[in-house]
């Protein structure tokens, strides 16, 4: 046995090293906010556009879903056309449902939110039309049946808009009941940590459902690698997951490059083609983006 041990180590070490090689391809950040805390106005702008684009560029991020509170943050990213082109970053703008933090708790029954969304869609952005709605929150899944929630889901389905929803698994069923053909990105694939078998069942039930993976409990091991159960799920549904940063507070901006590095670490535990789909291809396909040069 002692004689066999060096040979066994020689075989296993390359396999271990290969499993820990980070994904090196392009990234699509499918959950990014440029909220007022990041840049309220020139005199109070801790993260100006030039700096956030530089962080994305250093991280190999080539496209983002931009959604911000208020929507002026998204419009400003979309308007920075020369800067984003030079950085090689495509901005995919979404209408967020919040004018301020007070809107988080009652948007689903607030007709003024419905009016605001329609006005934003009509105006569009300097980078082109809005491509989706959200991120929105539902802290009680019953509110997925609110009148404005139902109308906005139907609006998204009718106009081919993608929805970004921060909700639990029960709300997924309710939202999809309003618009069965809507394309929905499930922020954090359930922030509360829905059991993985429940996630699997929802993926099977709703072919248009995509799981975004920031903040997802159980996704990684203590060493930052991908957990076995999530690796199995992703290889079963390689076209149904995307990565995101969720820069909802400035602390997430200060750690942006580390967040993207962490994603590359666990993506590297997947087969290369699956890693590229989840890191880039699934988001790009959802919005018709070409592969980067």
C-alpha cells in the first residue's frame, strides 16, 4: 500500500487542481443596483460611474442588469454610452418599482407604481428600451395576488419583459399564475433558502424560471467551492441559472471585485461548458446579446 500511495497522489492532485481552477470567461451580472446611496448627485457620489465600470471591467463583467432606486441610477448607467462601450460592458436596463424605500412595503397595491412603470417604459433609456421589471420584494407571499402585482406580471408577459423578483417559493407559484408565460428571474433563488428539492420542482414546473445565485444559502462549502447538491442541480438545469452581485448597499460595491472572484471560484467546480452558460451565456441568451470578442 505504501508503494501505491505516491502513484495515487500523483493521479489525484491534478484532478483536485483542475476542480479548483476558477472560471475565466466573461460574466453577466444579472442583479446589479446603482441606488442613490452609491451616487445621489455629484457632491455625494462615493461610487461614480467611471469607478463602478472600472470594477466591472477588472472583474471580467461584460453585461449587467441595471435596476436602481430610484430609476435615475439605471438611466445614468444607460446614458454613459461612450464609457460603457470603452469598458466593453452592455447595460440591460430594468424598471425598478421603487421611488424610495417607502415603496418596498406597499407597491403591490399602489396604482401610482403602476403609472410610474408605464411612464418609464414609454420614456425608455439612452441605451434603448427597458428590458424588464424589478427587482421587487414581497415580504408576504400573499401580496403576490395584490392588484398591481397581478397587473405588472401580465404587463411583463404581454410586452416580453423579464421580471426580477425577490420572493419566496410560494410567491413564485402565485406570480406565475398571473402570467404563465412570463420570464422570471428568481433573485437569490429564494432568499430564505427554499429546500433544493423545492427549487428543483419549481424549475420543472416553470420552464421560464431562472435562478439568480447571490446570497443563496447552501450554495458553497466553507472553502468557497460549490456544494455537491447545487452542482448536481446546475448540471441538471445548466440553462436555468445566472450570477449576480446585488449591490444593494455601498458595502457590496466596496467588495464588488471580491464578489465576482467568489463566483468565479465556485463556477470553476462545474464542467467548463456549464460554467460558461451560468457565468455568461444564460443571461446573454435571455436578452439576445452576442458573445464578447
